[in-house]
C-alpha cells in the first residue's frame, strides 16, 4: 500500500481477438485510491488505471469491429470496459452481470505477467478478446469518453436500480467523479 513502482515492458503482438491501445487520457478513479491505500476488497496490487480513452495501436487477428459491430482500424479512438461479464458464472447466469465472479480477471494481474499492460496508467493497455470495447464518435471529447467505462456507467447503473425515469427531479450530493457524471 501507498507505494508506486515504475517499470518498463516491451509491447507484445496482440493475440487473436485482442487489441493494444495507446493511452490518450486516463482518469484517477476512487478505486485507484482504494487500491493504493490497500483498502480495495479484491485488488491489492498490480497496474493502476481503468478509466481511459485510447487509440488503437494494434489489432489482433479477427478484430474488425467493436462490440457494437462498428468497424475499427488502427488509429481509431476507443474505450474499453476494464471488467468482464463472463456470462458463465452463477451471478451472470442469473442476469447479475455486476456481480460477475470473473470481473477483475485481468485487472488484478501483476505487471510482470505478459502482456504486462493490465492498467491504463501505462503508455499502452492490452484489451483481451473477451473484454468489451467501443469506438468513440468524433464528436465526443476525450474528457467525456474517458469516464464512460466506470464513472458514467456506474451512475447509469444506479439510475436503473433506482428506477429513475425522464422528468423526475433528483438531488446529486457530492462533486466527485460519480457526482459530476451524474450531473
């Protein structure tokens, strides 16, 4: 806890279905602070960073589209979910994808384990074949897109859980990452 180590690793070729991204922008989420302080319930070490936008550096064999079916190529800006929804564990089988038992399969890996780039605080990020990623439209800024895969998605999940509908008035308390995305 509360110790950072800088390391250098060579980039590897992406496996079939994988993508290597050059980081454009990454945010500091409260989860990184919990990990750094040793307070995260699951992750105790490894690469930090998961809220990001990046530029496709290399595509693994077979990668022609993002998970929405939009064609992608080297140089496109994308965001990626750092967590998994394996669709195979008991919670996933019951539609509780937010409780996936394999959600942090890659995020908690030590950086010594190839392909090394398991967090977005590095120069690059390795997106495995079973991780969702999406092309970012040109009219969306890097600052907005970088928050989409964590802060913004957490807010949407909370709104869905609370059955909030268009036209209702709600109060947002707190101006942290989640509060700002909620606003």
